[in-house]
């Protein structure tokens, strides 16, 4: 017991050191922390929210841990990162015990030290994200799985070299399944499926992108990528994104159906430039899945408010052009400034049209008041935020309000 009393506080102090002096960085830390803050504010511990929109990117276990930390230490950078540091320290304790049972106490100590001092552990052990909790439960599952299979892994001659003691009660089955269960709660369970994961229709094609240069358009339904059929846009396996990422040629063959005709394109994938400390970007052709365009919030005294648009209205068309993605409306407004817009909307299953003229909002004095965007209904609202937490220019519109940051 003494070795655990020494190891856990030492590892926890190592990972916690400096977490209060560095603001939340990258794109993930602010999202996790803000979702946890809104969970605490709403009192809804089942469905996570980010910027007042359901956040379907991750299940709620990590948010629960951060909410508990917020309750004790307040809403700050240290409190957001503390649960991750605790998880990293617990992984070291598991490795110490596993190594001791596997070989001897010296091996256990080395395993714990090497893990704790590894660069990836140093980075993720201080980050307010879900990764270290996943590592904890997967490590626990591996250990218990090894205990269950040790007789298959070693023969009678070698078994004497392993310091393994048998137990009359096989608790490893319970530990194995519980660990896997918690790992799924961290990364899988509770994660609703968004529109973007159930379609292969292109909703948005970025300007001057490989996809636009080759002729791909919003509304094209993708049948195959790199010679393999696809059934969804995002995720792993038979998805559009995964097939593009896994492709190896100078071009990526993409087969689509447009107006009943099957067409073939071969865009040259691109990679975004990243800083030296950031992860290398993946191959992409700059397309987004089709998503319903739902009004998130209407700014008072705005053109939208004057014609009666309401939160939850779905925008179907703009001046006769079908919308496949919320960014299409923003792009149309930028390309047709000061032009009246006729929007076809759907509310409670009934369609109607409204006409209005977009206006540029007055710049707020406070940097965190509101910016104007249109959001998808079941998509990921994180897709509208850049690495610094600012609303992407391509997602801005001129008459829909979306709050972000502290009020």
C-alpha cells in the first residue's frame, strides 16, 4: 500500500503542475470545458450542450468528471484539467500493480515511470479531453484480460518465471467487462448519430477546393470513393471521409450520381498546413455532408425577426436555390450583397416563404456577446468554430444569432 501512496500523489502533482497557468488550448479543450460548464448550468446531466446546441461529439462521462471538479474548485482551467490528471495517475498505479504481478516490483515501477514521463502522456495528462480516461479503462481491460488468458499465454515451464497468484474468486471477469463498459461510456455510449453520418450527399463544397476545381457540387450523392462503395459521410469504415483519408494515389476517384446520371471525378487531395506542435492534417477534398439548416436563434430587431422567423424554423431554399448545408446561405449572401432574399422555410411540417434584406450587424463592444450564424439541426456545432474558438467566416450569416463564450 505504501508504494501506491507514494506513486499516486507524485504522478498527480506531476500532471497537475502548471495547468492553472496555461489557458485552454487547441480546439478540444475549450469545447469539453464549455460543454461541462453548460451541463452544470442547465442541470441536464444526460445530453451535453455546447453553445446552447446539443453536442453529439462525445458521450457524457468526461463531462461528468469535469462537472464534479467545477463544483469543488470552481470554473477554471485547473478544474477542467484535474480529472485528466487523476486518470493519468491512476494509469500509472495500474501499471505498477500489473508489472509487479507479472514480473516483480522493479518492473512495475519502471512501467509506471516510463508511462508517466512519455511525451504523449505528458501532453494528454494535462489536457481537458477524454483521451486519458479511455487509456485508463482500456489498460484495466488489458490487465484483467491478461489475467484471464495467462494460462494460454504461458506453458508449465515458463509459468514459474511469472509472479502470478491465483484467486479462488475470478474477479477478473467482472473487471474486464466493467473496464470495457466504462471505456465505451467514455467514447461510444450516449453518442447520438448526426445527419452527417447517415448520408453520402454533398452539402457544401469549399471555394477553390480540390472538389470545386474538379466539378463536384452540393447535392451530388457519392456512391464510391477510391473504388469502394460508401454508406455514410463521417466516421471510420465505409465512409466518405475515411476512404479519402486512406487513399494513397495522387488523385482520389469519386463516383457520384447527379440528376440520375453516374459521374466520375478524380480530385487531387490536399492537406492543411499545421504548426509544428499540431497534429499533421489528413488528406481531404474540402467537402461537407448535407445537413438541415435550422434557425438557432433570431436576433431581436433584426430582418429575420421583422418577418417572423423563429427558432427551430428550417430554411429549405434561398431565392429558389435549394440549401444542402447552412454554409450555403452565408455564401449566397456574400455573393449577392444588398439583395432581397426569398426564403422557403418549414415550420411544424408546413412550408411558407418570407422575403427580407440582410443587414450587417453593428459590431459589439464586448468581444463575447454574439456573432450571427445559422446552425444545422443534428450536425456538430463544433464545425462552426475554429481552433481559437471563434466562429468561422464561412458560417456567418446576417440575421441569425448564435451565442458563444461567457455571457
